C-alpha cells in the first residue's frame, strides 16, 4: 500500500489550527510583558508586606531557612497571585537524574465540612514536598522499596505559572533529595558548586585588592540547537518516536553541501512557531536573544542572554519543554536528539560560561590591555589549570549515547578536550612565559573597499569553531554539550574544578605576598607557572584534523571516544577527592550518577537495537521482498539478481542483530555497556547499512518509511 505523501501547509493555516488547540492569541506583540507569568522579585516586592519582603531578602542573603511565619506569608501571596492567573493546582517542579523535569500536581482546594471547598497553601507546602522517590533513578542510593524522598523550595529560582487551554499550574522550582539526605537531582550539586566557587573567588579577590565584592556568581548562556520536522513524518517513523533518532535512512541527494541553510531566510511556518515559542518564554522570564537557521536543513538555533547558572539551568529545561509543546500547535515536532539524522549535521548546546561579582565586574573581561589586568590573568590561568587537570571529567560530564554519534564527527568538537585562547590572549600568555616581548595587540580596522560602508573594528584574533572549550571575548564557551542535555552537571563540574584551581593559585599568591612580593609581580609569577605547567591543553589549530589526534596523544591529552570510556571518570579518585573537598558531591552521590549514566546508556542502546530489529523485520524486509517479487514477475533478471543478493544479506544481518539482542552476557553495569558498544551497536549498524542500500533501489511506493529528502526539506 502506497504511503501517504505530506502536503505542505501555510503558517497562516497552522496559526488557525493553533488557536483552535487553545494557544493564546498572540496577534498583539506587546500584549504580554516580559516575565508576566513569573513570581519575580518585582512581583514579590509589590505584593508582600514591606517588612515581610525585607525579612525574606535578608533571610535569603544570609542563606538561612525561612521561619514558619515568613513561609506562610510568602505562600499566601504566591497562591493568590497564581489563582488570579487561573491556577487551580501547584507542583514542586524538580530535575531528577533523567535530564528532564518531574512534577506532581496538587490542588489548592480542600473540601470543607459544608460540602464546599476552600483554597489553601501553607508555608510548609511551599517549602517541602514528598513525592514517591522509589521510581526515579538513584544508582543504588535507595532500594526500590524505600520510597521516601523530599523536594525543597529553591527561592533563588522564581516560581512561575504554566498555562494550558483547560487551566493553569503554579510551578515551584525545587531540589530533590533522598530521606537519607543524598542529592537525587541536578540542582543540589549545582547550587553547592556555585557556593564553592563563590567562596574561593572571594578569597582570591581579597588577595588581589578587591574589598567590595561579597559574592561571585557564575553565569550561563546556552545556545540550543534543534530540528523541526512535520509531525506526519514523525509518526510514520517508529524509530523517531521511540528513540528520538532515525535508525534507518540513506543520505539524500541534497544535504547542506550548498551552505544555503545556515542563517538563511526562516520559512514562514517555522518562523510563526519560533515567534510563539519566544513569546511564551518571554512571559516565563526566559530572555531569548537570538534565533536563526542552523547548518542542516530544518535545523535551527535559539539562544538566551546570560543568566545566573542556577536560573539559567532551570530556564533551559523550561525552554526545551516549551519548544516541544509549541511545535505541536504548528503540526511540527521538535527533535532534541544529538544526531536525529545520520550523515547530517547534529545538534549541540554551546554552554557560554563566565564569572561575575555582585558589584557588576565580569572576571573574564580582559579590557583593552589584558596583559595589565592582573585579576583577569589570574582567573584565566585558574581555568586553564582546572581544565587541564580535569579534562577527562569534563568529557564525562557531557557523555551520553546520543553524544557518541556527534562528538568528533567534523561537525562538533572532538572527544579530546582542549582550550582555544585566541591569538591576542595566546600572545599575552606566551609573552609572560618568555618574560620578554610586547604582549599588546594593537587595534585595527577592517576596510570594506567602498566609502558607503564604514570601516569595522577588527578583533585581535579569529574564532575557532572546532574547539571544545574556547575563550570568546569575555567568557569561555564549552561547546561539547549535547542538545538534549541538562546544563546542570557540566556546570557543576566546571564550577567545582575552577574553585579548586583558584584556591591553589590563591594559596601561592598569599604565600608570595606574605613574603613581601608585590601583588602584581606575584600574579605574573603564578600565571607564568600555571601556564607553563598546563599549556599542553591549549590548542588554536584545527581540532578536526587527523594530525591533531596524533599531536594530542603526544601532549598526554585524553581521547575518550565513547561514553563507556568516559563515564568511569565520574568515580575516579581524583574526581571524588575534588568533589568531596568542596562538599559538592559525596562519593556515594558520584557513584549513583555513574551507575545511572551507565544504565541509561545500555537501556537506550537496547531500545534502539530492539526497535531497529522490529522495523527491519516487519516493515523493511517485507517491502524489499514485495519489490523483489514484482521484479521476478516482470522477468527483470539483472534487477532481480541485484535485489536478491541484498535481501539475503539483509535477512542475515537481521538474524545477527536479533541474536545480539537476545544474548547479553552481562546483566548490568559497565560490562553490559561495553557489550552494547562492541556487539549490539555494530550489529545494528550492519542492518542499517544494508537497509540504506535497499532504500535506494526499492520502489518508492513500497518503501514504508518517510525519507530524509522529505523530512528535511518539507517545511
């Protein structure tokens, strides 16, 4: 039976459909002010009694728990604000070890004795919840029968309401912990790491002469890449809706070879979807700044302005949720998998990371003369030292089965972690190392050859898009994150290892200055030593070049190509010592994350393999046999011979995959992960290789799966 072909639909039609589905009327661009659905600081200030608001601010500033009376006062105003917006329920919105969010909805209303109901929401209910923790991944921290877990309100991340055509929900960002106190989520370690880095950085700033700053914050600005495809194609592909990626599909005649999609004009339906997504995010306080076409057909990017790391991490989870929800209103599906289409550019999430003081100073702002900015040089040297020492841990923090299809594939950073400093900054460090020379890079202008266009200020160095960890002006860009990944773990690692390096350099600075050395001289000496010891991590060349892999090996850099190779670094002694020293993650908490990650790898690989075997046997093989029988009936001997050989090869490959799926020598742990990597995944790839050859010769009306040329180019 011939497969139905999708007809393109205009954005106007989908806007009408979106309204029918209950989407808000967004015809008035300014009808919803920024943060309209957020119980923000401004809302709290306007609604809470003056003394209550002051008391709340002071309590949070001291990092203390709210007393019951204060909690009740905040809960009352939060409830009334949410109910004015139509909320009937609330949830403690948390982030278990699944890279997604979780929620349990409870009603504001409680039955009264006279048959009516009254609304209630106490400070106790605001501060603490108790979801069943037995079915969330714990990595052995809890036995399945031990169900108690707690959610705890995070007052540093504002509550918000989510609107639905049939009601509104108050979402309260919370942390999630076991009854025995271990962190079962990504938020708790992130908050701990931010505290650790702030403490270390403030100590260093005091030694550097800054007496004003009281706290240092880390900030993030993630660049989210994603695909949008027509939902009809999505639901005709069991591999897509089961695993998030296509397990079959031959390369189309046209991909992104013409370079015509990147920054191209955004198609009408796609733009309409983007605009609605951004307006919803704006109402939720997410400061979206940039949108554009990405490299691959039907691939796009959305990027917000920098935010506090904790809030930015929460907002990133919310962004992915909103993107997926809004896409459906336009007959689209948002794909967040790192590699939904083989042979086509995959999706990542660049993590722009920086450090700043509560007085407004960006510690990674080099200024016009970075060689004279001792504070900048000190903190930059700390990052170089941290990344070199913990390069393997950083790689482990972004490891997943989806990433194994992307990292190192000439479209994303390689699995080797290195730092790109840029020509200007590299010259500064090289001059400091040599102890002589001119570290200054003079400013210049780029003339465009016509008086109509003004000369442009030219940067002191070019960018390097192949680097996994690049300095980009006043921040570091960790480019190895996967598109579906939570920001929390990579930023937890980054904050903690930099805190450690800052302390190590600060101890040296304190020792030198106590001995009478001038601060500036001491910083130069410390920066020189740190750079000389760790400069093997710095590389400004082409990270995609084959020669880099050989050079990286001679430098002693880790090349952890797969998730199975990278994950053990979560529980290496060096990792445990650092994380425990800064009270970010205990050995037990690290082991739980290792076990959860390994299990997720193996489980996802098994799901993919079982899905591939099912599609191959029940959809693709029958199509190929029908095609072969039609050729035999038409007596096309040459075509029959070609097809018959491939059908036999395909059947044998399917049998091999089914055998690999049925006989797992290990039941769990890293050994099962290795079996999946070394046996099951290659067997699955063998099935795909033959299937993709068959797709090229089987009659189009018989092939049961939508093809890449349809999914990627019908917008």
